[in-house]
């Protein structure tokens, strides 16, 4: 995946829309789904090199700002609301450090 290679070892967060997309990602990469408080803490501490999240589960109020600045959308989302919510998150993180993003 070009976005992961371009991160040069920095943590990346991959958004997926469908379970079969998540399964394809985890077959190829040692990605960890971010779903519990421990996962969030580990992500923010930089202990998860490749994080997976569904944009609907982390778009409103979830704090993932400290863990990394590279977001990859795996496939397209059907929801304009999810896309715009994540773009707002991208802008917030951009204020903290340089943000990068890819859509694959």
C-alpha cells in the first residue's frame, strides 16, 4: 500500500467502510483495530504502527490526535457526513503537526 510506505515508519490510521475491506487490510498488514480505551491510549502513545478504524466509530469526539498524522481512506465512503467529519478532524490535527492523507 503506497500510503503506508510513504509514511516512512510513522504511524498511519486507515479508515475502512466495509468489513471485507478490513479483512483485506489485516491479511496484508499487521494492523490493529482501534476500538477500546486501551487501543486509543496505545495509539496516542505511538504504540500502534498501523491502526484501523471505521469512520463512523471515531468521527465524533474521539481523540486520536497524538498517535499520528497520516490517514489513509481504504476505498470510498458512501457517506458525505463521514467524509466531512474526518476532514474536520484532519484540519484539527493539521494545526498540531503536518497532516497527510491518501485515498486508496
